[in-house]
C-alpha cells in the first residue's frame, strides 16, 4: 500500500497547515519571510508567507492576517491549536527576508530585514523557539517543509538547494 504524498501550496500573504506524509511549499520569497511552525511529535506543520512586518501598515478594515508578521504567526498558531497542537510544543524555522533592492537605506526600502525582525519578535513573544533560519541576502527563495522529517528544503535563486 503506497501513500500518495501531496504538496500543499501556500501563496503570498497566505497560510495553511499540513499533516505528514504531505509537505507544504511556498515560492516567491524575496523580501517576504516564510515561517514554518511545527510539532515534531504530531507530525503537523503550518506555513505562513509574511509580506509585511506590522498590521498597522494595513490600509483597510478587511485585514488579511496572513499578510503581516504580527497577526499571521498568531493566527497560524491558532490554526495548529485547533488541530490539537499544544503551543508549548511548537518550533519554528524561517527563511526569506532578502534585501531585494540595493539602492537607498530608508525603512520603506528595508522590508526584508524588517520582516525578519518582526517575525523573530513575534515568535519570541509567543515563546516559540527558532530552530533554524536562512534569512537575508539578495536572492529569492522557494521553501518546502516535510513534517515527517522536520526538514526545511530551501531553493535559492543562483545558489542551489540546502536543507535546514
């Protein structure tokens, strides 16, 4: 009996969860940050594709929680809790946050580094340890997480693939 493995895709400013043996993937991580929250014992993981650091940057009343680090990480944790995951058992792996444009140094240009900082601050606030990260640089990334092995595979433009 073979198990068919599905790859669940997460779009920009989106999030989802997956149970092993399925994996979860997002692409287009430039200045965006991919945040994986997972429970090694239950073999379940969630992936969030963060676009912006802070929901105060939102321009509408109809807020997409997945778009922002401060609202998205909490929302993803709540989705995992609804699946029976205890928040204290969660761990995180993060990737992305590139500085895609090299001109200027104003905060409005530094979205990648600001996203990484906001993600780290929110994870610390929720007491979720970061087990591994691949952040910064100036290249885009595609990531895929396997909850069976807790491995995050990162394909970086012009730099190949690595696992953390």
